[in-house]
């Protein structure tokens, strides 16, 4: 299995993608736990805290695919917590299904361009905390199938770190 590590440049790219506003500070690593890392930065309006991971196994065969990233984000500006987003690294086929498999349950995701978001963040994160791995399947804009596998080792610890740092948990 190929392993990925999150570089400072990747962390900055993730943080930039999470905010339409300009960054007021660079992301700071809170902790690295297993396959997951947690970060915080100060944007306009408050803190943005996120846990992120790259897949332990990324689907191949999609030309010009960037690095896929799975993230769970808390934002103090709008008091949002546990917002799931996945950058698939390539534009997705319009209206094609994107699925997140956790154990025996499959969660449909909303997708636009190269990103996918959970429809029910709290329920999905709670399932992720109990899982050993999660799988994401999607279709690239050119019709090629994408299947990525994310290890969940360290996820609960990274989630706890962002909850503590931003002082948020879903209701």
C-alpha cells in the first residue's frame, strides 16, 4: 500500500481550499495521530480547525489526478462542526453518484467539480470513529472509476484535537 504524508505545502493548500477569504495566518500543526493530522489557522472571522488524511490506497488510472484529501472541519465564524469534505483530486462526472462506505453502510455524498461533501456530517463522523477504514467511490469527468481507501487510525484523536482547539462539537 502506498502511504502519503501531509506536507506543509499540502496543509496550506487544504486551508486555502477551506476558506473563500484570504488567510490571516498559515496553518499550524496541532498533532499527527496515525494516518491523520490536525491543523488550525486563523481566518477572517475566527479559527478554522481541520483533521485531514490522504488515502492509504488511491485509485489509479485517472490521468492528471492531483492528491486526494479527506477532511473534517470546524469553523468558529459560523459555529460549524464536523463538516466532511473530500477533494478527489480530479473533476468528477456531473450527477454521477459518489459513495462513502463505512463498514456495511454506504453514505451518498453530494459532489461538485472535484469535491464531495457528506449530507449528514454528524452521523457519518460517528460511524467513522468506529471504523478501521473507509472507502470512497466516484466517477471522474472522463468516466474512469475512482476508488480510494482511507485508514482511520488516529482519526478520533485528530477529531478531538480540532474540537478542543475550536471549542466546537456538533449538536
